[in-house]
């Protein structure tokens, strides 16, 4: 099996806090090297101590960090909502009803059109350093359309989420109880074989706490693990329901009571923050500082979708989190790598330690801090996924 050392790294982020003793969760190593064998990391440390390998890559004094783990995206869709965005920037607030525009376009698209879009966004994300990506259904809202979306998504990632409970399908607008029955019955039966996760938009205008509980419980009975769109637009039961059901993540977490924060701090559910949504809707920013100070595990993700966060750039979200959500650069980078892995309950990605997948990003900068220090600049100079240089 061929081995490769990437040496002369100015700053290596391992997400193993033991090497430097600084207390930072990043476990940075200066003048470092990382050794890859096959698809795994087998060694990290000071460059001068690196073992002999078959191949060598000179990082030329640049930074290396784990590939980004984007644990929340919506990439199986068709259509465009430029006019909605333009209107919102003129003063109209975002509401869940905008999703229906994408539902209509997605239903009308062919498999080839949907997969072409999906491939484009996955490739776009990879170029920006995302090596692990979760994506959802949710723009079909019928049994056949949701199953189609999941089958397409599963061709591109193992982290596939059934989100039939995005909103109530338009044809069930006058009978939401019947739609919940569909989602928890026939639709779930058709979709469960193609997904790992089940999600629900627990929010005014979408699904209330009782409906969300029924949907997540039914999914769990089919072997799907829960995650929740929680407390994005208003205060509500989503976060505490997520913790109660041991959901991997409660996503958005914009409007939180003290009880919500205490629940997250006392459970295993990750608070996944999605600053692209606040940027694109001019909504209130989540208070990451409040969560971190309470001991909550925080992830950062893009929420890439055509309506409320049309970005696939984790570096952009890192910059927003540092500028507007009270995170330090170290915290934001950890949350976009190890935090995202925690939100997917993975320990083989989001870190560069022996045994982890060799998913890593080479920056055209000496430090990971430049991701926030130089916002909007294309700093990703190289990406390895499963030990292969892909960018």
C-alpha cells in the first residue's frame, strides 16, 4: 500500500487536543507533517520526525486542517428563487411557504436534471474543502418524489436524510393530519431503505411538537436516526424534543430559552448553527457564545438550499460565525470539522489523527485563522479525500 507524507506544514490542525497542551481543542502542531497510507491517516507530528514514505508533498509553509464536515444541506432540488431573495432583501421576511416554489420545480424536473444539479453542488462544495456532506430530501413531498430524491442523494453521500416533513405538501394543506399519516406510513416505508436519518421542520407554519414527535418516533422505529430543524424562526418545542429523542443534532437553534440551552448542555444532541440562513434572510444571529459557554457541542454547516441559504461554502460560514455569532476562529474551525462529525455521530472524519480518514484541506495561508481573517478569498489550495488528492 502506497504511503505519502505531506511535510513542511506551518500549522497542522488535528482536532486532537493532546499534542500542544494549550487547551485549544484544535491540537495544532507547528512545522508539522501528516502521513497517509491508503485512505487513512497513520501518523502526525513534527515534520523533522516524519517516517519515510513512498511519496512526498511539500506544503511550502501552508496550513493543513481536516476536511470540512457539512452536516446540513438540501441539494436535491430544481428551480431558482432569485426573485424571492431579491424581494426579501427589499424588506419581506422569510417564511416556510417559500419552499412550495421549489417543490413545484423539483417535481417537474427529470432525474437527469436533479442529478446534474446535485453533482454540481457536491463538486462546488468539494472545491471549497467539504469532504463529508449530509443532504436531505424534502422538495418532493410525495412518496414517489421523496424516494426519488433519496435514491439520487445516496449516489453521492452516505449521509442521507429523509425530510418528507419539510412542510405539509400543497395538496394536503387543508388536512395536515392526513399528511403526517402519509409521512409516517407509506412514504416512510418507501424512503427508509435509502436514508440513514429522519428530520422534521418543527416550526410554526410547518409541524408542531406533537406532529414532529410522531414523525421522528415512526422513523426511529424503521431504523432511521433523528435530527430536527429546531427553533429557527421562533421559540418552540423543537430543541427539547430533539434532546428528549436523543437526536444527533438540533439545527438552527436561533431562538433559545434558558431551558433549551440547559437541555442541550445536559444531552448528547449537537447544536448545529447555520449562519448562511441568517445572512440570507437578515434574521437574528444565533448566539454561539451562549451555547459554547454552557458547554454545548456546536457544529457549523451551510444549510445550502435555494431559498434561505444558497451557499455551499463552509469557509464563508466560518467567517460569519466569527464576525457575527461570537465564536473565536479556533472554535469556528473546530465546529466546521469535528463539530460537524459529532452532528453525524462520526469519529472517522473531522480530525487528522491515526485511524481517521485522510480527508484534509491545504490552505494558501500559514494558519487556519485566515479563514476568518480573509473572508471571501479562495484559500483552499488542495483537498484530499480518502487519501486521494481531488482538488
